[in-house]
């Protein structure tokens, strides 16, 4: 009996992991993902959660890679003092509506894996995410921080917009010539783009709650090549022209030497022909020059005396 219990636990664990994996694969909607995060956040809250103190939320294994933090405020205090929650800064004058007494802010960081869901839910054609998607949503909160029926509230900035700081959330190189754009993902499926502050390219402004990210244009590789400066073109052209002139000069010199050598050979052959007049005779049916048949008669310097036998 004792050996059966561990086996049952292993089977139950395997079935649980399989269910969680299949549930994660079935999440294709960004809105459904927000609802799952909301439900897990409210279920895991500490009963003694203090107002204004952020708390990290531990999500189940099927939502691994998503980081969530939450904090509860009184609506009036949030408007008077503003708040900071990770990447988000809410300035003085921010309002929450409709808010009776308390509001629960939930900050999401989808990570690079879960951010890919937004490619399927929004039209990102021509653009590429260079940061994880971060979100800030607000829900009504009871006094015990455990609302049985949480519903979403709206956050609207005051005179100064809210800011989203991606400085520590992106690996995009600040020295790149291409500057990222601030993308805001609306609840109705629209995506709006805005230029960031040139002095702070990784800080985006926001007027209301939602999900945000940094994107760059998906430019073809051949268009990403840096243009060559004019002085480099001028120097290269000058060097190329000089090298071409040098090679042409060498070719002309080689041709002159070859012509001169050939002329000299022709001249030598002409002189040799003129100095020695050759007779012309018939060899078969062909006329050919022939040399005179003269030969020096050999003479003995000493008379040969045969050896006596």
C-alpha cells in the first residue's frame, strides 16, 4: 500500500503538468491572459495587504515568464500623491473611474515569450518588438483586498502624462541609429505609435491604462546598410583612377617594347637576306632559295706514313 501512494502522486503530478501545459498553449488572446492574471492575483493576495505597499504575485507554472506586481490605494490618495510601480510612474492628479473607495493596480511584464501573443492580436506588420509588453490595469478592491467580483476601472492621467520606463526592460542598443517607437495596445485591437522623447528614447508617455511596448520598423537588411560618406567615395575614386592609369601605362610600355622588338627582328632578317644573295632553284614544282654548293678541300698537314709491318 505504501508503494502505491508514490505512484499515484507521480501520476497526478504528470496529469497536472500536462493540463497546465495544454492550458498555456490554448491561451491565444491577450484579453483572456489579462483575466487569468487578474484572477490569480486576487486569489493569492495577503489578507493583511497594507495600502500603498507593492506585493509580488506568484503565478502558476503555466504562466511562467510573466512577472506581476500589485498595490492597493485609496482613490483620493492616488490622485493627491500619485504612485510608482516598477516601470510605471503616475503623476499627481491621476484619476480612477469609477472608484468608490479603493483601487487595486496590477502591473504586468509579459516577458519576451508571452509578448509574442500580441503579434496575433494586433497588426504589427512592418514592426518588431524590441521590449517585452508591460501593462498597468486597475480593478476595484474591497477593504480586505479580496474582492469577490473584481471589475476593471479606468486610469486617466492628470495634467502631466503617465510615463513607462523601458530602460531596464529592453536590450536594444542606445547607440543604434534607429530610434524605437512607443506602441500602445488598445483594448479594441488597435495599436497606436508615438515618438519617444529624443533625450529619453526608452521612456514613453501614456494618458491612460493599458499595455505598452517598444517597436522598430522591420527594415530589409539591404536598407539597413549605412550610406557611404562623400569623402570616402572621392578618395576611392581617386585611388581607382590612379591605379587604372598605372595599369594602362604598363600595358602601353609592354606593347611598345613588343613592337620595337618585332621591328628589330624584321630589320635583322632583311639585312641578312641582302648580305647573302641566295640562288633560286626549282625543287619539284616549288621555287626555293639554295646556297652554292662550295666546300673547302681538306688537306693533310703531315704526310701519312704507314707503319711498317
